[in-house]
C-alpha cells in the first residue's frame, strides 16, 4: 500500500468517528413541545429527568423519549418536580450565538477535510479529480525555445527533410496558393539517443512557434476513457495556439498494432489510439498544426497511423557517420575546457555505432576524468579513456594478475596487433593495452578511416584471421592456451557462419541462404531448423565453416612465425608499460605500415577491438 492510499484510509476512519459523534445514530430525536404539554406530562408522572438551562428545559420521559420546551420563570416548578420524584439538573445558560455552536460542532470535521485535501495535493502524482482527463503536455512558448538546427549535428539528411516543415510554419501561404498540402504528421524513426526529440525542438525553434511535448505513456491510465480525453484536450489546446507543433515521444506506447497478441487487446490503449486517429483526421493542414512523433519501434506501430493523411512523412534519424560524430563531438566540446589543438577526428574514428547521446556522455566523462587528474584542459587522451570506459567498462586496477597470466595476456594482445599489421585489409592499428577493463584482460584497438557499409570476402577473412591471432600467439610462444580466447572464437565463428549461411560466400553451397536456429551451438546444423535443409547440406555447412576457420588460423600462425621477433618485442614492451601507442608499435615494427585502400566506397572497413 502506497502513502496516498494509507492517508486516504486514515481520513475515512476519522471521518466515520466524527460523524458518529455528531449524529444520533441510535435513532433518538428531540421533539419540541409547548410548556402546557410539559406540565401535563409532569402531572401524569411521565417524566423521569429534566435539565434546566436558562429558559430551556430538556426533558427525558420514562419511555426514553427526548423533549424540550421553553418556559418562563416558575418558582413552583422545582417543588412540582421534586414532588413527582423527577431527577433535576441545572446548567448555566449557553450564551454563544448559533453560528459559534455550529462551528464548534462541525469545525473539526471541516478542518480534517481541509488537511486531507492539502496533503493529497502535495503528494507526487496527485491532482484534482476533475482534471484527470486534462492533457499532461508541456507547452514551450516560441520565446522559450532557444534550440535551432545549429545545435543539432550529425543528422544532415533528417534536418533537410524537416526544413520544409519549418518553411510551411513560417509562410504557409507559399504552399497553399499552389494547392499543396503540408504533411499532417511527421514520424521520426531511429535508435535511442540519436536526437529525435532535439530535432523536434529545433523545428519549433527555427519556425518560432509554440511547442507541445508529451510522452506516449502519459496518455495511458488505469481509468477507461482518460487517455482518449487527454488526446482531445491536447489537440484542443493546440488549435487554440496555432501555429504550433505537437510532439509525441515514444508513440509506440499508445500506437501499437491493435489486436496484436493473444486474447483481446488493451481496450484503454486502443481507445486512446482511435482518438488520436480521429483528431489527426479532424484538421486539414491549414490550421498550422504539425504533429511530430518519435519512436524506435516503427515495426509495431498500427498501419492506420502510418497511412497518408496521418503520419504521411517518415524521417529516419540513424546513427551518425564518422563526419557526423566529429561534428557532434565539436558541439558538445564547446561546453568543456578542451585543448586548442585537440584532434576530434581521432575520437570520431574510435566511436563507431555511438549515438549522439552516447557521444555527449563521452565528452562529459572525459571532463570528469580530467578534473580527477587535476588537469586544466581536456585532451584527446582523456576522451579515449572515456570511450574505453563506456565500451568496455572501467579499469580494474585492483585486479592482481599472476606473472604467467599477465604474460599470456601480453602475447595474446601482441598476436592480434602483429597479425593486424600484416593483413592487407585490416584497419590502422591504434593502441594495445593489457590493463583489464570490464570482462576483458586486454584490448587491441584499430581505427577505421570510414564507417562500414558493406564488406567483401577478403575483408571478412582478414577479420577472422586477426581475431584468431591471439590464440595463435599463445600457441607459438607459450605452447599453451588460455580462456581469454573465448570472445575471439565467438566473433570468428559468427563471421564464418554468416559468410557461409547468410552471405553466399561458399563455393560449394553457392547462392544459398540457410535459416538460423536458436540453439547457438557451434555446428551449423544447430543454427537451423531440422526440416529446413537436408542432412547432406548440413554436413557441407559444417565442413565449410571449419575449413574457413582453420585456414584463417593457419594464416595467423604463419604471420606470427615469420615475425616472431616483433611478437616477442611487443609482448615484452606490454609487460613493461602495459599500454603501447601507435608510435611505439611502429618503432617495434621498424616501419610505418602502409595501408593500401583496396576497398571501394561500398566496401568500407569495420572497426574492431580484440
């Protein structure tokens, strides 16, 4: 039971006892009679007791009935009462006015009600009962929005699509005079943290219009009809303040496919969705109201939302590319004391797959780390430290490794680096470390020049070879294997399986796609449903995967055997300093590895950490 329910229970209990004290729950009532009737009852011996209070006489009869009367001063009354053996009680006259008596009687109850209302309104999530159907949207007036497209980086294509919306809000007549209709709704689709909400605010800031913001979960309540009422109230407010933007974040909370799943659907959620559909149909686009919604689950949205006339324009806000990440880093770096000659492109190359929100967090973490080191400026090295922390976890400096374990880790990471240096399709080496982070005892980092779009067979085989370089180095130098190869083997096996079963890179199987099962074991037959392919095909798949992995492993071993002195030198350096940068690696190699760009623009490299 929460605090609100407990408080309500206590209030109801006190209210009950207050009413019990103020009302005659035993059924007794006081009847007013004239003085002559009172005397008649006295003569008949029907009175048991009286209470004389000034000119008022409260009477209790023998049969437990209550009476009252008002009489003038009668000196013989006391004698008559005594003669009839009536119990007499005399009290002073109550000179208080009637309203004061009423206040004394009902004041505690009114005070109790007031205290309860005050406490309920102060509690989180409480509000007036009559306003439960009101919209919870936050309104930002045009003068209160300072965000523009200049504050949004890394989503150039999305901004270009939204510029048309801005132009309409600024000058709707430009479109209307040619008969054009602006889209009623814009649905922004993309992973979390890519800047969808920021883009919506930027549209409002560029256009200089009001901005109504609400989350899809704010519509859904336990009470039937509340969500639909809030939708209607939201659009009523929008129609009173045109031009404006109505932004619904996480619309998948209320816009899921109706009737999906087992049994009947969520009636309240479906009613809310129906109300939203009706409201979007209710304006023709000339009112200056644009509905913008955001989601990262467009696959579960109801088709009625996606049809033309509702959210008829879809804007995909994807993860930023390498240039976009550099721009985003530049925007957020304005808020910190960054060194003047910092090369943010290095950080951008090392953060593939990072969203805008993650890059903002990276910049903040780097500033915090620099402050802990008592630095006056944030450097690129600080940002790389923050990147490694976000990707792999904090440094485990308290982890004490035995000399044999540390040596195995050093040769393992050195094996990745040396193989990567001599695989022609590999990305440029960046650094090697044996400082434990998260679940990893060491890391070998490569920096790509471009983001991955697609990869050819040669590139994929190169990645498998580099992944197996750690195990090969342990075998050659230590004549043993450690459990640190688990992640590398998983990565290599996964790439090999996809090459054979999904990407048609097997000469024996050809252009064949084999569906993946759920068991997750190594053998390819365990990846697929039993009835999907024949046993013969399954055997071929197993053979092809095994051969691909073995050939790549043999290649890695041969590279390390040919450059055994460099392997030993790099491992020894790692044992001394724990982290080796690219300059130190090139010094050990005796050269600067030439990176031949054999890939076309459609065969961009995939950054890896081993």
